[in-house]
C-alpha cells in the first residue's frame, strides 16, 4: 500500500507539470442526465432514490479540468448536493493511455471540519489499453482523509469494456475500498450502454458489494440511466 500511495502522490505532481505538453486548442463539452439511483463504488448516494446530474469539461491538449454536480441524500440534516472539481492530464505511453489527476468532492451545506464532514479530495492514477476489440484498465484513488475523519483511504479497480455492434457496448468493473478507521469492502458492476443517438446514451447496470450488513445502501441493485452529451 505504501508504494501505491507514493505512486498516486507522484501522479498529482505530474498533473502540475503537464502544461508544457498541451496543445493550444481549448475544447468544451457538456453532459446532463438522470438515473434511477446514484451508485458510487457500489453504494447508493441517494438512499436508493433517483439522481439528476450534469457537468462541464474542458480539455487543452492532454490536460483537462471539469466540474460535475448531482443531488445526494445521506440522511437528515446532511448535504443535499454534491459538486465535484477535478483536473489532470491524459498522456499516452506506447499503447497505454494514462489518466493522472486530482478530484475534490464538495458538498452543499457540509459540516465543515467537524466529525461527520463529507468533503474530501483524492489523487487518481489510471491506465487503459486496447486488447483486440476490448479495452481493459486499472485505476487507483488515494485520499489522506476520507469523509467522517476516518483516515487514509485507497480504492483500486480493474475494469473493461467491449463493443457489441455500432451502438451497443458492455462493460464492468471489480473494485476494493479500504478505509483506515471504517473497514473495507469489495464492489463490482456489470452492464450495457446503448447509443440511442450520437449524443444520447442509455445505460442499464447491476451493482453489488460484499457488505450488505453495513446498511441497505450497500445492497445489490439494478439501475438505469439516461445521459446526454454535447
């Protein structure tokens, strides 16, 4: 784990130095969507209720930055909205595509620095490459202080996708979340995405964890989402 932490911190430094390799064209993209539930690493962020989300992304050569927002529901008097800020670089090394970045998860009406606070940041390092028609990837996220003052946390994942025609693709992931003062759990998902139009995608997905005893939000579920990108 110590090596993984050092690698993820190095990824953050790479983000800061990535500007020299960027092109000179700024591109903006937008997305908005709805889902039957907001699932993050196998856990419902909306108490199994629907989600409305949207975001804006900017790319400049290999560099990127963006903001994304969604409704959340963690219980009484807790935040009702999540706003994520992120930046990073996506260099290519040989046949491997890298994604090195930093993400800040902020919450409307958060409890600040008191116990139970939700806002936190993570350093991300991910890699993917094509294997025939399929794409496979690895990703790791490190946070020095997870929500609720539960200490350091690391999430790592293996994922993959494969097309099944011009409009349909299947994908899945297997991950593991470790939190110093709050235990750990495994999570997985599998599903399909259908391109209704070039700008509209329908996704149907099954997700689960191995810790149903934690709470109902850790249970297995089937979710459907519709996302427009332009």
